[in-house]
C-alpha cells in the first residue's frame, strides 16, 4: 500500500458544545506525531475534527514529521451553506501548507459520512437520531436492493458543489470518506475512498466489495476501519462502541464486556493483509487516541474497551500502546521494506 496510516482526532463535536478532545496544544501534537511516524511507522495520517486552527496546527506538525496529510474537517449538525463556507475557508489555509511543503502529499477530504453528519439528508435532529434512523432494517433492505434514498439527488449535488468550491482554494487531490451505505459518483474525486468496517453483517461479501471497487481502476483508499478491544468486538465492527451508554454520567456498560486487546490486534492485521492482497492503495486505522474513554483495571469503569483507539487513555493526556499498536508498527515497518511500496 502507498498510504499506510492512522486517523487522528483533534476534537469532534458529536454532542453540542462538547468536543472529544480538550486543550489540544503543540507539545501534545508533536509527541503524538513523533509516535505515529517513528514508533507506529505510519507514512500517512488522516486528521479530523471541528476547529480549523487545530486541524491546521496538527497538519503542519504532521508535515514537519514527513507524513502525508489527509485533512478531514468535520462539522456536525450543520446545513449545506454553512458546511460549504467552513470547507472553503479551511481549503485556503491547507493550500498555504501545500505551498510550504511542495514535496509532500496533501489530500483534502471534503467530508465523511455526510448523510449522518449533516442535518439535511437523513431525518433526525442529532447525529445519534440520524444513525438510529439509518439503522432501521427497512433502510438496509432497500439499500441492498439498489433503491436510491430520497436524499440521493441532493447529496450528489452537495458533493459536486463541495468539490468545486474546495478546488478554488486548494490545488491538491480531493477525496470523500464515504459511509458503507452511501452511493457516490466518484468521477469528481482522485480516489475511491470508503470507511469500510468488517462485521458479522458483511463478512461474507466484504472481499467481493473490495475487489469490485479496485476493479474500477481508480486508487482505492480505506479511510476508516477498526475494532474495539473486548470479546466479540470483531463481529460488531463499526457498532462496537454501542455497548457503552455515554449519555449517562459516568458512562455505563449496557452489557458485560471482557477486555481483549488481541481481538482488536488480530482484526486490524487481518484487514491490512487483505488490503495488501487486493491491491488497495491505502488504509487509515481508526483510531490513534480517544482522550475521554479512559482505561481502568475495574471492568465497570474501563471505558477504553468501547474505544477504537490503538492506545489506552490513562487520563491527564497520557496514553500507552495497546497490543494492536505493536502489531501495526511491525506490519507497517515490514510494508515499507517490501518492493513497490
């Protein structure tokens, strides 16, 4: 694979006025980027989150460390007009970094899973409500049968408008991190890129989907995939975090979970091997660090089990590697030694 990477959150606003990461600063980001480049052996990073200053700060530091940067601004619960304005302003700032680092690859991701992030496609007042509406069996049955959802025309137009606007400010490559249920016209993009988790519901046809995407001739990049670290998390795939009720303070597990870091490590390495075999151009493991899902030796308080992070958050902005971290580091190191990579 050309792009071997990880996703990096600079603070995402899933709940109004609550960011997933607080007090991000230059020292912290430098320490993380050093680990990502020199310990995890990544050559690429997908930086996502809300605040433009944090996105650009992290992107600049990642470039200093020699990483390819895929910048993924994430504005949740907004309309088309505000989202386009937001993307345009960040694209202009990202172009300044492209000029400063002409030998690096900078890719602008105009959004990810926008049918649930934005408030104008799928019904629902919040991202949680929209995900719940999408989770209804009827939606997946219609999707599997090839029926286009009501929002498809408006969604297609938004992506075209976003690409056109971003290209006015940014001269590099453009991508979109598609959800597994979204139908995207890839002609305006430089990659076919998708958040493609493996779980019990798609295990039987996962590889066929990959082959079909690769056969289209455009480079395929998996912009997000990963697994939580408890028994059975591999079969849940993208819904692994549902075991934790984060609406309660403190959060409460809805079911008994048994910590198992090997499950996460095996899941990630298995898929990296699959991507290499299927000639995928790149992959970004979800996720590097989840600040607020802290680790505990008490299973009732071990919120890290419901996190996709390959590091465990110890509180006070400290983390330590999980089993998956070491396995990924070995795999990525060997990947870069292989000819044609």
